[in-house]
């Protein structure tokens, strides 16, 4: 029975990951390219130069292709909530149901009005109103990402709510605490800035291809300058928000931070691993080394985690087995209190069914005392609280290395463009084109860190994935997994094919 | 039809008519939405709690039941 649940959970997780990863191929380009188009069109309106209009229309067509292929791919995740994650879906429905529905309606009306003006209105509305519509599409598209990212932030740091044991739901107590929790804010700012970065890489990369092919060189250079400036600003902002996000992870999800850095034994002046090869046989609590090879920067992890280079950063062992000297309660101890909470909830349920209010009140008091560790009560072993360390570690480091590389590319593009020799820098143009792919790798790696790093939790500390899921047959989830794999691959191939065709035609179309 | 409504209708009609790449994209969008809502949602993605329980009270009891099952000890 337990194996069957695990099998279903793993397939449900795989299916959700597959859908989310495919969805996130389309979304960041939409978010970032919408702003780049607004910049291009603003320059056209300001200068009146028809070349900028032609350039704007070309990138708008690329934007339209990406938007059309990607639209509604996220709805599949909502289907999965109702089928595979019904317990989770029920429990958080009060918090996210209405805002997500409002956001969906808002996005629909925005798209039906301003998208139409943006694509159909070139000769039918004034230049000013057309530009306004383009900006509204950019702002609206990015705003429509707010609630889904707030929801994700809440799952990582469940603030502003209370559990109602009669309805088996989390209910919102404070809207501001949910919408403006530091995790939600940094989730939104880091995600959108990384999307701006990706779109900038895309525009720079496609423009570099034009330069390599000696086609549309004037347009390519103009696009490159605007995208490189936007990309550079986005990179700096992304680094800043990434640092804040990591600080929040250290404060609220210390296990994730420990996995991101492969830190098993907590330390003062903890080093940041600049590069390393994880020892895959290493388990929590054993004596094996965590790394086969590692390049360490002393004190940097402590600085990142606590803004103090000499401070203590807990490791996986501390968080699993506890560290009394550092006042850290481990998962082992939290499992004991968590099971008290689960048992009390059971007694409350039975007492209420029998109408025994005295027992129900007593059970609820015990539950309230221990509910902060509720999720640990569902774990069968303390090491279950450890996320997959190697996946989290490598994804984090790939994201950081690529995130450091991209601003250098933007700087080089700007340097050689202003020097007037960008078209002769073949190596740089090849690197720019390759960076499109690397940009997507960084995006996906970032989400792997965020989502794999918080395992086993669907809601941090309160609901593990094995309780969040529905008791359905694993074979059902397997079937739909492969249907999605086929559907999304076909969509992706269609996008690439149509986009490549349009890029081959270029802005002359 | 009032003149404003007619203008709006013509705006969309001419816009759709003059589309080039857009026609292919609309075909993809319609096909995709059909597969998602008319096939996947209906045949593969029933809402478990809505299908199996008639009211919110029963749904809450079912979820609470799941939340009060202790995991096996290892």
C-alpha cells in the first residue's frame, strides 16, 4: 500500500514537473519580450523612424507566436490539482481560488482588448493609443503572473493563514501577509527579472544570428543594443533579488539552503561551494565526505545566509537530528510533536462526530499546541525531510554560473556595438546565439532549485506531498504523463518550426 | 447594431481577416483548447472531490480522514 502511494505520488510529481517545465518555456519569453516590444515601439513613436516600426512589428510577430503556442498550457496544472492533488487543492482553495480566478478573468479581458489593438490596430488607432496598448500588454502580462507566484511563495512560506479543522482547510487571516510576504515578493521579482533576462538573451541571440548570416544587420544591431541594456539591468536586478531570495531561504527553509550547498554539518564561517562534485553515496548522519572535490570560498555562505560572515549555518545533519548546542530542533523531534498534532486532529474529528464537545475542545487545544509541526507527523522517517541533495546542488550552481555569465555577454555586446565592430565578432555572435539555449537552462534550473529543494513539502512543514495527493492508480497518472509529454513536445516543435520560419523571413515580411 | 458596436465588430473582423501567421496560430490554439477541454479534462482529469462527493461537508470529511491517518512506523 505504501509503495503504491509512493508510486502515485512520484508519477503525480513527475507529471506536474513536466507540465510546469514546458509551461515555463513559453512564459518567460512572453513576460520579457512584451517589455522589449514596448521599448522598441516607444523609440519608434519618439523618433518617427519607420525602421523602428518594422523592427517592432517583427518582434511582435515572434511574441505572438510564442504567446499563441504557450497560451493555456498552465491550465493543465489546474486540471492536475483537481485530479492528482485533490487534498492539497481542497486545503488551499480558500486562499488561492478566488484570486486566481480573478486573475484569469483580468488576463482574458486584457488580452481581448489590448492584444487586439496591439496586433490589429496599427492603422486604425493613433500612434499614442497603440503604444499605450503595447505597454498595457507588457504590464498586464507581468501582473497576471502575480498570484500564481504569490501562491508558490505561500507554499514555501505559509503566512497569513489559519487551519480550520472543521473544514480541513487553510483560511486566509491576513491578505497582506499572504500577498506581501517576503518570500512571495522575492519570488515575483526574481522570477520576472529572470524572464526579462531570458527575453533579452533571445533578442540578442536572434539578432546575432542575423549578423552571422549578414542579413538585416541594421535592425539586428538596434535590437541588440536595446536588449543588451535591458538584459544588463535585468541581470543586476536578478542578482540582487536572487541574493534576497537566498537570504529568505536561509531564514525560512534552512534545509533547502543546506541542500543547495551540499552542507551536511553546520558550521560557523560556513564556506560557499563555488564548484564541486557531490558524493552521491553520502547520507544524513554518516561519516562520508559530502564532496569528492570542492572549491570553497570561506565565510561566504554565512554572509549570504545571515549577512554575517562568522555566523552559524545549520547543515542537513543538524536539521534532521537536531543540535541542542545551537538550539536547533531537528526533524526527528518535530516528527514526535507532529504526530501529537495528527493524533489530536483525529481525536477532535471523532469527538465532534460523537458530539463530545469537552473531548473535542481538549483535543483541539493539543492540536493548536503542536500544529506548527503538523506535516512532520506524516513522515515515516526523519531523513525523509531531506530533499534530493545532488539535484538541488547542481541546479543551483548551474543557475548561478549562467546568471554570472549573461551580464558579461551583454557587456561585450554593448562594448563591440559602440565600437562599431559587433558584426565582425564571430565568436561573440555564436556565443550570443548559444546563450538563448543557456538562458532556458538557467530558467529551468532555477525552478528545479525552488521545487525539488523544498521536498518533501507541498506546503512547507505542514503538508508533505504524499498526503497532498489523491489516492488514484499510478497507471492513470502514467498514462496522462505520456499524453502530456507528446502534446507539449508537439507544441514546442510547432513553436520552433513557426518561429524559425518567421526568423528566416525576417522583418521584411 | 449601433455605430460604435459596428466599428468594434469591423475592427476585429478586419484584424482576423488580415492575419497571415496568425491564421496558423489560431488553428493551433483552437486545436489545443479542444484537446485540453474536450478530451483531457473530460476523459482524463475529473475533479476527484467533485465527482465522488456531493457537498462540501463530505469533501471536508474525506480530506480530514486523509489528514488523520498516521504513517506506518519504520
